[in-house]
């Protein structure tokens, strides 16, 4: 039976991708092509995990007709979609592909789902982890819309950590889920004390968290150490084309992995598919160089995907040997 992964989104989106020969500000721009798909970081993680052979369940706040379309698009990809009804309509995001491999994104902020919806998501997660998803890793990815409490992700982490305990509190915590977090701002800051298994963020998010400028892999390693001191058990920081730095745990080891040079269709979702790769690697018992090589190949495969997150396992296999991994001290 395939391994299971649970992906949570507090701020999903219906994504719209348009293609232009060139983007001209202040003028009429006529697209040469357009398509829409269910989006958001958690959706990309789920899509990539499923492409790698896992069963992916996606839980997200959805509202209005955009939410219905988003759910339909995700189900069309074979994902188990568990919608939590939101008081606010699902946001719309625009990805513009223009010029020579240039991407411009316009992201709506999204609206708060309401207290009842937040409670329902927590209950759904706990019940699932006590039954059909027992022991499955949980990925909490993406932003929170304005109006939600900053500690909501922290509360989800605590809920997932405690879900292995049966209702009568007599069960042994032998099937506790690993918790993976990719968010930013107040949600990130408030979640670290909950001790997620791994935090994966980009250099800008890490810099904002720590009030630091992260220019080099050495800067990223220093930031990863600080993130672990703040509560995370493991930390990975993406540096775009310069690679990813991963500190496995407080005492190390630490790694820098760089993807091969490829001509991307779009890099949107590459950080999310990298996270999916780390999750799957840990599910398979990979550690160290093997795990970060696999995750980086997943991120690179996203650059070749037709839509964000829709990687192909054959691309991952081809790219594996082209990833350069260096041990950091």
C-alpha cells in the first residue's frame, strides 16, 4: 500500500496562468494562452508527493465558486480533497509567463475562514490521524489570510503531535506524525515553539524572521541554527538557483545542494516540491546526502513540469545524479 501524506492549506487559491510575448505596463496585453488549476503551496506538495508514489490527502479552507472550481481541479489530479467550508471566497492568483523565462505573480491576500471552519479543520486532522492517516506525515504549507490568529498553525502542530494518543489517553505514542512547516511572518514565528519536525523556508522568509540579510550558504547555515534554537528540530533554507541549505538537527550534519542548470518553464512551486521530496525521503528512511539530493532533484523536476507541482518521477530519477551536494561545517 502506498505511503500516506496529509497536506494542509489555510489559504489555497484558484491559480490562473497566462502567457504573453512581453509584459507591457500601462498597456493592453493580449495573452497567447491561458489555463487554470488548483493552487497554493500545500496543493503543490500534495501533487508532488502523489507523483512520487504516495497517497496525498489535501485539507483546505474553500469558499464560493472559486473554491468549488479549485476542489474540482485538485480532484481531477487524483488527490483526496477534504474541503472545509470558509466564510470567505477562495482567492484568485495570477501567474504571468512573459519574455525569456520571466514570471510575474499577482497573489490575492485571501479572507479569513471563520472560527467554525478553523475548529472543523482541527477536528478533521485529529480524527484522520487517529484513524485512516495514522502515523502519516503532515505538511502545513503556505500563508494564513488576514484575520486569522497567528498561532493557528501552532495549534494544528500541537493537535497533530497529540493525535496518536487515543481518546482515553491510554495508547502509546508510537505512531506520532512528523510535522513539516513552510510558512512565513507571524505564523512562522508563533509555530516554532510547537517544535515542528522540519521547517523549510526561503532566504527572504528566514531573513524577515531573524532580521538578518542572507546572502550566502554560510548565512543560511547560521540562520538554520538560529531557527533550530527557536524550536524547530530541523531547518532547510532555499536560496533559489544557489541551492538549498539543510541542517538536519542541532548538532548537524549540514548540507548544501544545488540543482543542475536547466531551462525552466516556471520555478513557481519548486520550493514546495523540494519539501515534498524531503518528506518522501524521510518516509523512505533516507538521511543526509541521499535525502537532500532526492529533495533537490524533486525541486528541479518542477522546473520541467507543465503546471506547478505536477512533477514526473522519471524526471527526478534523471536529475538525481546531476545534483551537486556539499557537506557544510
